[in-house]
């Protein structure tokens, strides 16, 4: 049985962590699409954030994991897409709550502030989380601007 499809994207600051998380996810049996970058040469996070957001938004991928130095820039980028609810996660508990309460579909990681082991735990918690609905459903429906 094929596991969930995951989109990955990073700038140069997140490249090494993206590679480690990619290997981790593949070992766990996930289907992974890597939207770049493909080296640690300086590049701009919006190029990769938009690719991941578009893939998740159009249903090609179920979830996205993005990486940049602080996680903020790429998180801001993907959240410009109407169908995206991205959460900046630096602890596994935040990742779990992002899924449970916010139905987040992208997890942004601050590569310069967490270890690979912390990233693996965060990604595991994010992917294992389930949206609780109820009062949270009402709240997330108020997020989009019409």
C-alpha cells in the first residue's frame, strides 16, 4: 500500500535538512517529490515554496514540507496560496497541533535552528496528526479572505 504523497522544497539554507528528511521519508515508505533546490548554492526560497504550494493546492501532493534558514520566509510564501495552511514548526507538539487544530497541509521547518533528529520527530508528528474538526473547522473556514 502506497503511503501519502509528500512534496519537499527548500532554499540553500534548508537543502541539507531537506535531503535528510527526504531519505527519512523514503525509508518510512512515503512517496516524495523533491521540488528543489538541489544544492546548497545560494538561491531564493519563493521559487521552491511556490512549487510545493501549487502541488499541494492542486492535489498532486497531499502534504508539503518546506525548509529555509528560519522557516519564516518559505512559510510566508506558501501561505500566499489560498488553499494552503502552512505552520512553522520547531517542536513536534506544535506540528501535531497544526494538524489537529488547523488542518495544516504544509509544515515549514527552520533548518538553522533544529537538528535533523528534531526535524524527523516534527515531520512524524505532523504526518501522524489528524484534523479534529468541530470548533476548529469553524475557525479555519474564517481564514480565507473572499
